[in-house]
């Protein structure tokens, strides 16, 4: 048995998943990854040890498989380390020619081998496409090459094109653009090509059925390979009559597609997954047998170097285009049918740097939808069950068979205290199907077991702790529930839990040390640095206003990026908050770091006029506007403070998080706007978009995270408004 380690993610990669089926030749001894939280789940569900320290990889490991989506391979030369230990390595996609040659030199002194294998180009359907392309090229030239592919298939597509053309060709990239996809066009030798490349992880939901397709366009028709459908299509443009029933065509004896004079589809009847499984097995067997006859490896070395050189040249050209300043983000109008009701789209030229945004998306792409949803389910169950227990301790929902009148609950059981909070709790319990509402009466639908409350708490904690954020976030929720009666009765202040003895530990966990706010703060920082690069003149400083800056979680990210990019001297930063305590904390933190920063105590409901009109180029408001009692007024005041061509960045919850309803809800300002009518603490996403559209006169707006991102489920949104 070959002891095998997987260096990267398992889920979502069939070739990696197929390794688990080869129990007759290999034994998976663990998963190695340090940058990806997703592998914690992969290791858990596959009952495998997770190695986060490279030195802990077992000494008896004989083979390492490095998949395309491995995060560790971006930052650590894991391949070289493994080869140095005498471990055979199969890597799906090469990093560069330089690295590959380095690896091939490494194995000279070690009894091991290195292979690059993305097996899709070795499937029968791909081989047949190559044969048929060569057949047709004997009769006529290729006019055009078109391809629509996921980025993890790019290397396989290159190899198929290379094998089909049967020549040493060169690339000349003419254009490079971004929208929903990366579009690369130019010439391969004298043949015009266009590649549309998408990210299989981050692509919009509407694109989940997109096929990896390669098309060779000839004078009389197109030869198309659809890899995952396991078919080849010949689309004939001469449209002559043809009786396909009289033609005998199958995968292995199809001849002269060019003469068919009609469209035709050839299908490989072998299941693609089964075929890939056999190829993986063949690959591993070949690698294992080479230890007996190293001469078999020499042709592979030449093949690897040629393939990597070609791919490396192409990527070098792409990287040159990557550095262009005029690349823009454009939201495509054809996506509108997939958007939520009443949502609108804006073209946003030069609003945000596409490459920086992609970098942020990549850094947070490991966050798994399943893991997030399991956490949210656990934490919601914990809070809802705790709410019911609170009601029962106050004489409500004790009898499951009794209907309770809502007015009586408020007046008799709670003496009309915190009426709005009680109504919100009842609404949350109704939405989560714990209670049934009927004609102003409610009754319990589920029996509460104290053991279940503890179990859901432990589940939430295990799913959260350093997988999604600082463990203190969950501890903070637990502390609020522990003192829920005292909070409700006004005997304990919410701030005394959030800032115990003036300690910021819980606040940092909630607003800085978790995936949601790290993601949002990174996007805010990137947007601002790009703006400063574009608009700074060296004479007039870019004026930045942050309202409700609090503990400075967003400030930290913005200032760090400006300092790292040598832009800090181009700005004047104004740090404001309603609390003198936070102002003093900020002064202590930044006084020896940044000189061009001012501090002012500002109540957003009373003092916005102090800031002047058309004063600022950028306004930041992260997690603060929900504390205003009159959102419409505050937004108009913000609009008045900014200049032309300014940016406004707003981050807000867009749903009613249950954890907020047992914590900060006790210290928030009572709203006088639409939230009062609907008895809600927060606007939803569409209400925010409508409000911003009306206030800012339909200016350009971007929202993050997108609804395909796992972090979207947390209900926090960043709105970027270009004035």
C-alpha cells in the first residue's frame, strides 16, 4: 500500500476525491494544509488527521498529491520540501518553469519523482477531439479557437490545443478584460483565439451549469469538445441534407467528420468519473513502478519542461496585462434576471481595482457554505431556545397546550417593559418555527430541553472558534444570555458586558477578529487606497472622515494599507465617535504611528452639521448607522459633507441577527424611521439599496459580499457609493 498525503482541499475536486476509492493501492494517511479552514471539515468528514505543521507529515509517506486549489502551495514551497524528503509528488498545475526545473533537479539526489498531471486531457473524449482536429486540418485551416473554461482547466486546455496543432506555437495577447469572467484574446501563431476563464468557486449561481468547452472553428464548421458532458460536436455550416441514420459513428471509428455535411454529436459512453478514476490509478501505478526502472521517467521530464514552458510564457503575458491601470469592473446587465426583486445594477468604471478585489475574494474563498450554515443553525437554535427558557422563567410558554395572548404577555408578565424587544423575540421564534401565531395569540410548538441548549452552544462554539472568528465572540453571546434577566430588568448595563472593566476584548472579537469584519475591512481599505492613488495630487490631501469609528477596527485596516503603500502622507484622516472613551483609545493607539489624524466627538444624530459641507473625499461608516434614530436624515447629512467624485462606504447588518436581539439591542437608539413601523432594528438589503438610491440620487453602488459567497449568509453588507 502506498501511504499518501493530500496537500490541499478534498471537497470539490473529483480527482482528489477519487484517491479515496483506490483502497487497493493507496492508503490516505492525512491532509496537510495551513491556510485553509475548509480542510478542517475535509479531515473531519473523512476521519483523517489534519497536519498544519509540515514537519508532522509521517515519515512513511510515499506519495503527495497537490491539487489545483491548494492554498498552502501559494505561500510555502511544499513541493520542494516533499521531494527533499524523498516523497513522490503529483501536482495538478505547475507554478512556473523556474520552479519545475528546480523540482526536477531536486529529485536527482533523491529516490523520488515529480509529475504534473491534470488528467482531463488524457480522457478518451479529449484524445478523440485531438485526432479529429488533425483530420480536419489536413483539409482546411483553423480560423479561430474559442474556449469557455474554469481556471483549474486552463492547463488541460493548453495541452489539448498543443497536441491538436502539433507544432511549437507562440502567444500574442491583444486584449485582456474583466467582467464576470476574465476574457483573454490574441493569436496562437497565426490563429485568432479567445479564452473566457471563470473561477468555479466564486462564479455567480446562474453560471453553475457552465460547461468547460473548447471550439475549433474551420471554414465549413466547428469542432467542439465539451469535457464534462463527455461529447464532441461537429456543427456544419453548409446545412446540406444528410441522413445520419445511414452513418455508423462511434467513439473509436468515427471518420472524416468534415464529410458529414451536417451537425453531429459523438458521445463517449464510458462514465467520465469512472474513466478519471482509472487514469488516476494508472498514474499512481506508473509512478510506483518507476522506482524499478528510472529510464521510463526521462521522456516525462522532457514533456513536463515543454508543457510548463508554454504555460509559463502565456501566464507571463497575462501578468503584464494584469498590471494595467485602466482595467475596470462592469456589472453585466444580462445578470439582472438573477437578482433579487427591485435590485438594480450599475456600471462602475474605476470604482474598485479588480485585481485587489480578486485577491480579497481568494483569501476568503476557503470559507465553506456548509460550515457557515451549520454554525448559523447552531447559534440560532441556542439563542432561540434560550429566549424560550427566558419566557418560561417569566411565566410564559410553560403549558404547551395553552394559547398565550401577546398583549397579556407584555402587560402581565413583563409589566409593559421592553415591549418592542418582546415583540421582536416572538417574531424570531415564529420565523424559526418555535411558536405559532394566530389572531394575536401564540403557543409553543417545541418542547425546550436544557440539555439541547447546552449542546447547541457547544456545537456553535466548535464551529466558530478560530474557524470563523475569535472564541470570545461566542463567549460574549453566552455572557449576555447568562445575564438576560438583569439586562431586561435594567439591573445590568449592556456596556458592562461588552466592555468588562473597560476591556476591549469582546469588542475586538465582534468587530475585528472574525471573518466577516476582516473581509469587509479589507475591502474598505483596498477601495480607499485605490481612490487615493487615483485622486491624490501631491498638493491637496485626500480628506477621509470615519464616523462611529469605535475601537478602530476599520481604521486599523485602512491606515495599515495606506502606510504599506506609502500613501499615508496623501491623506488627512478624521476619526470621530460619540464616545470620549473611544477617542482616547484611538489617540493612544495612533499618536506615535500617524501624524495627520484628527479626533472629534460626534453624535451622528445631532452633530453632523459641525463637519461642514463638501468637506470630505471619503466617508466611512461601518456598523454605526443602525444606532441612529433617523437614518434618512443622517444619510442626507453625510451626502452634504462630501465633495464631487467622492466615496461613501457603509457597512451594516441587513437582517435581524438573533445574537443582536439578546445583546446590543438593550443599548440601541429607538428608531423613528421605517424600522419603527416594522419594529425592526435593521433594514434588509433591498431597503438599504432603495434608501441609498433615493438619498444619493441613483449614484454608482457596489455591494459585498455577493450572494454566492459563504459570508453573505451572515447578513452583513458593504455598500460602496460613488458620488
